[in-house]
């Protein structure tokens, strides 16, 4: 049985730990369809109790930011303290802010 | 629970089913069709090995002759094994492996579910854990049997050939036996319903053939078991009492 790239595409696997709140990228695998991708992810990425919830996404469905544009996309946020809540002092007597 | 040769043999039967299955599944490591399937089959084999270890240890303590799980696994000859013939036959075709896993897991699921609610607390504990494992084995086998049966012409033909070869050996698993841990006669309807549901959905035809017979539960085995045990036991027998 030879699997071609078209019949066994790549899937990205995200796993949420028992005490976690977010699914974390765990790796990738090949599978012919979504059901098998989920089961392969269970077999490959949760052997050591890594998590209690799995998401699988076809790698082709992921749209990712271009690493070459990292400067333009993310550096401008670096020196803008006023965007953080901690920048402001809360006046006395103001509650539940 | 009275300790009798029958109840030791009954527990050995379940343990040997799992042990021989684990050994057969180990063959797939580095040979599976895909890397992910390689890991899956190895995991399933390890689940079965864990069940075997717990069951053989319990059989040894019921027997009361000081035999550990290792002694029972490595030092018995084929005539003392109590597994069914289904699991000892070679399994080097992926379709055969999946059909066999479907039939075995459908049966193990019913057995363990019954034992988990049974009177023997050790067996109940082993079974409670094993039920979850074989639930997944059944799921894995069903997923593949559906894709192979309801797949291409070639996969359908080969899956049907696998079913034709394996189905006659299901009868031995389901043969009524009041001395067994759970009388298979009480489980047969549920096992058959589960298995045929998957086979029907996979567009496979249950063959109309006579059962293969077989005396695995009495120690009457095919030559395949002797070959399997020779390989499995040779290191332990060559170096008695060794550990690492």
C-alpha cells in the first residue's frame, strides 16, 4: 500500500492538557481523512497522557503569517505602553475597573 | 471463589488470548503500511500485553504453585496454552489483521464488561481497565474495516478474502462453556450484532461456511503456536532467571 501525498495529506495536531485552557500545537501527521487523523493523533501524541482534547486541522487550511514580514507585523507594538492596562493609574474610589 | 483447575484454565484462556495477540501485533512494528499505523498497532499490542500480564499473574496466584506471570508466559509449552486458534494464526496481511482485531475486540469488549461487574474483585479490576482499551481496539479495527471493505475494488476483494479466512474461527470464541470466566453463550448475540453491523456497513458479506472447530481451550493448537512460542520464549529459556 503506497500512500501518495494527495491521498494521505498532512494534518496539524493541537492538544489541550487536563489542566490547560488552550490547545497547544503538538506536531503533525499524515492521514487520509478526518476520522483517521483524529485517531492517529490520539495514538501518536497522547501516549503519555499529554492531554484530554484533540483538534486536528488539515495543514492546507492553516493560513500563517509570513516570517519575513515579522518586523512590520509585530515590532511596532513594542514601545506603545499606553496599550497596556497597567500603564494607567486608577483614581482612588474607582471600583471594579 | 473456589480454586479449581477449571478456573485457573479459564483465566489462562483470557490471558493467553491477549498474550498471543500481543505477540502477533508486535510483528507489525516497522512493517505497518504507514508510520502512524505502526505506532497504533504497537500501542494496541502493548494494551493486550498489559491485560495478559495481569491475567496471568492472577492465574498464577489462583493456582497457588508459585508461578509468576513470567513463568507462565515463558516456560509453558504449546499444549499448556489455552488461547483460541483465531489469535495464533499468522497475521501478515493488513486486511486479516483488521478483520481479526474486529472479531476479537468485539468479543473481548463483552467479556470484560461482564467481568467488570462480576464476583472476582481482581478480575473486575483488570476488566474495568481493559474495557476502555478494547473499546478503542474495536474502534480502530472498525474504522479500517469500513475503509477497506467500502473502498476500492482491490481493497474490497482483499478485505472479503480476509473475512472469509477469519470468520470460521469466531465460532471457537463463542462456543458455550460453563467453566469459562464468562460463558460465551451469553455473549454471542451481542458480539455477533456488533461485528455484523460493521461488516454490513463495510459492504462485506459474512461467509456461509462451517466453523473451523478447534480445541485451543484444551491445549490442542496448530503448529503456528509452537513457532510463535519458540521465538517468544527463546531468550527467557536460554537465560533462566535473567533480568535487566
